[in-house]
C-alpha cells in the first residue's frame, strides 16, 4: 500500500508522463468542465470509478462517500454535502445521467447489516452509524431471511443500498422534474470486487445483470 511520500512520487510521474501526453486535454479543462454523467460511489479505496469506467479527466463528475448513499431531500439545518454535489451536477453542470454504484465487500453495508456501530458516540463510530441508518428499513427483511452475516446477506444489503439511494434521488424536486422530461436518467450498478464484473440494475425487474 502506498505511503504519502509514495503518492508524491506518483504525482511526479504523472507530471512528466500522463499530464504531458494529455496536455491538450488539460488545456481544454482550464475553460471548465462539462461531464454528461455523475457517478455516486463508495469511498472504498478498491472501487475508483475513473478506473472502472476507464475515463479521462473531466469525463465524469464523482461523489464518493460511505456505502455510496444519497440522503433524501430535506431542508433541515446541517451540512448537506451529497445534496450540494447533486444540485451542482444536475442544475449547473446539467448532467444527463446519474449512476449509483455500490460494490462487493462494502464495509458500510456490512456495518448496516450487523448494526455493530449503533449506539456509538460521534468520533467513535457514531457518525458512520448515523449515516448508514438510512439502510435500517431495508435491513430488516434481509436480516430476517438471510441473517446478518455471510456473503449472500452482504450482497443483498449492498444491492438494496443502491435501491435506497435511487429512491432518495427521486425525492429531489430537480431530479423529479428532469426525469419526468427525460432530460435526466438514473441508473443503478454494483461492482463485484471478487471478479471485476459490473452489474447493472434493471429497475423493472429489480435484478442486477452483468454489463455486456
């Protein structure tokens, strides 16, 4: 695993390598960005959307957080980071598609399933617990049918989390308006770390199928 010093060495290789090779691209990006797709993904170090989708700088607008979750639209006081990023992408960048990408072996979803962090103080796991309690409702049927451990239950939670985020996206007025006019489309996906396969959600059937 890389240390901070090794990251700086990587930056130096980037400056003398990819940055030079893509200089024209970087010159274009000085004028601004115009990605068509927003990707909401997990902060997990193993699932970098730019690597998985093999894109160049400026091609996707990415938000990453624990378990790739989107909170519902709300106007209560607080710091609404995901909501602000969504608003910026949809209203100002005018992205045409939003992808929610969950993934295998997700620690946030495992914690939501086991509820090990519930009751912890902020700074001791409490912030994470409060974030992933968005999954409490979908957890109950999964736990009742599959238990709270094992790969089958974990995958069910990971994929259910994608559904929760899609449903919460649709509580935002700007998303409702643009989806109704077909100027914005929402997609769900799940990346399996074990075999490197991306599964796409068919919302009509609720099934995840391998991308072809």
